[in-house]
């Protein structure tokens, strides 16, 4: 009966889990998807402005609008937009940038949480294995 090798002096530990790279790539992918959906909805809103497309556009705008509102930046943005100090496309860019920041922040928070849980479970398993070693 052959035992699996244990990390130690004769066996190197397994390579570290590439959590940071996974979090970054997931956030990047979600950002690309959001931008493609956002551009598609904006084009549809301008070309074929149905009630459904209008609601979809408002839904996409609600997350960045709420985030900007929570940070106190929505009111100045709204005032500048209504006073024609900034064009529509700049508001869209601000909303898109805000959403991308939110996506990356959420991805890293979830990644840190998952990494912490994984680390805890691994430490616990190693501790349990060291207590049950014959010796």
C-alpha cells in the first residue's frame, strides 16, 4: 500500500493557489461582458427605443448611480448634466468606469473571502493530520 507524498523536507509544498490572477481575470471578463451589454443596450436605446430597452438601460444605470449617490458624487454629476456642462457620453463613461470599479472590488472581496476560507480549511486539515500521525 503506497502512501501519497507529504510536503516536508524531501517533498516541496504544492505551488500557491493563483487566487489573485483568478480574481483579476474573472473581474476583467465580467467587465468586458458588462461593457458589451451596455454598449448594445445604448445602441438599441438610440436606434429602437422600446419600453423594454428603456427599462434595461435604467437597470444597467442603477448600480453605478447608487454607488455614485452613496459616495456623494451623483448630485454634482446630475447638476452638471442637467446644466449641459457635460455631454451624455461622458455620463456613460463615468457610469461604465464606476461599474468596472465595483466589479473589481467585488471580485477581490469575494476572492479574499474564498481564499481565507480555503486557507482556514487547509490549516485545519494539516493540524488534524499532524495529530493523527502515528509516532
